[in-house]
C-alpha cells in the first residue's frame, strides 16, 4: 500500500484541523462575492491544495483562514475552536505563512528573519538561537548563512528560508500561497521534492494554493478544484480526481494525459523493478559475457566496490579483452532514487542511453532497474476495472 493510500484509509480517524463553515467574502463596491458560502474540512497532517482558474477566489479563501482578509460571513474553526472573532494577531502566530515573493525582511539577517515570530512570542535568546540552527539544518542551509542577508542568497535558498521562518514557532498549520512559483522550473521541482520529504517528518496541516494542476497532483494529499467564487467542483484525492473527474469542468481543468499525470502519484518504491544482470568493474570479461548470455539481456550493469552503478556494457563492448571494463560501454548516468515519482523516472528513461533508469538508495548503492515494461505494468495497475475491460475488448 502506498503512503497516500494508507493516509486515505486513516482519514476517517484523523482529527479535523481546519473547518470552514459557510464562508463568504464580499469586497466593498462589488455586487458578487469573491467567495460564496464555502464549507470545507481539512484533516490533521494533510496537504490540501486549492487550485482553480485565475480569479476564482482560492487565495482569498486561504487568506481568510488566518484573517489577513476578514470574512463577510461564516465561521472558521481551528482544532474545533471558532477563531472567527479572536485576536487576529494571536491567531496568525499559530499559523505559518509562506508566499510566492517569500517576503523576507531585506534589512535583517537570515537568523533574524527566521526568529521573527519567536521574538514576538517572547522566547529567550538561547531558545531562539537553537531553533534557528535547527531549522537551517532542517531546510538544508549551512549554519554559516546565519549572518548573511537575503540579497546574498539564491532564489531557491531564500524560498527555503521563507519555509524555515514559517515553521519557527512550530505552528500546527501552514498556509502556502504559490510558494514555489517565483523560481525556475528546475529549482521548483527540487524544492517541491525537498518539501514533500520534509513534510514526512514534520506532518503539518498545510493549505497550499496553486494555479498549476500538475503541482497540485504532486503536492496534495487532497485537492479542492474550485470554480468561480471558490465553489468546490470536486474535493478529493489526486487519484480519484484523475480517475473519476466529477464533471466536464474538472475534466477540462485536468487537461489531457491523465494517465501520465497519475505517474506523479506512484513512487519507484511502489513497483517491481526489472530483473537485470549486474557485475563488478573488477569482474573478468568472461564472467560478464556469461551473465549477459544467461540473462537473455543485451546489456550488463557494472558496479564498483561500493555497489555504485558505473557503466552499461553490451556484447560488442566486451568482445575486446584488451579494453578494461572501466572504459567499456557507456557511463550509467540515468540514476533515480526509490522515492522518485514514475513521472520523473520516465523522463529520465527517455533521455537515457538504454531506455531505463538505475535505482539507488540514499547512499548511491544499486537497488534495481526500471525499464519500460515496469512502467507499463504500473500504468496497467492504475487502470480502473472498467478501463481494463475496455482495453481487453479493444
């Protein structure tokens, strides 16, 4: 069972962390509400993504949760407490907030930026300093950056500091408004992966706003697809939204390639890797030939003494005994981790020498090979019984 499936099974016993009840917002001088009678439950420890067309009210909805925008009517409950009329400043100190522009104070050091809320809460210097160091390590920033200023950091580093600042007082809830939208695509993908890894440890309840359905599928335990005025078109797990869209609006918003998008939900660790022959760089040419012939495969993967994948060799590469195995064939550069999504793995495979990807553990040691047959089996397993029947009949 995947992590997402296990979490889905546990939902019925999970605590409702956030409950929005008939929430409505009408801005001055506007006849139509920006958010109209929205009710929604968000469970503890889940990432819930609000996604929809521009102007649908998703950011307004999120900002009402911590009352940056005050609701016109309706109620907001945090852990069962009605916070609609409590002091908004005290409320916001219970909720971490990350925005697209990051919003670091340029005149403060990185340490002082992270320490903003702890200082407001009256933490002593020792406790605050310890928390800053802890968070820098958590988000992968060297402690030597403590006394630097935001302008000295890259966009990706500033984004990580923004996440660290939001977590400073260890709030149970975090609001994230397109937090990775201001960085380049490569950095964005890496930050998404890092945050999902971090979420496995911190288990915060997160409301995440994006306009990108692919990001929503990747990041969300649940997705709320919103029409205009934050009317919910469908609120469900990514799997169900992709396999059973509620209506034409949802189907159109998802766009084409739903089966490919579902590959983002499956990890390499969830599937059976291919049976592939391996040998050591120190093996003899004859041993490599025997392994290749015995496997029926056209290539053998060579590992070094630490079990790290190094080279692919075919029969033509090892016919000449005078060429050392360390120089034969091609470098094994198409490497993925067990936690990589099948979507990213497939992308790696397409650009590889062999149309396959080598799976390694956190220390870079060989664990298996994913080939196209393994991906096709995973896609088939994702199909609903009706889809399988239609395929068989075709």
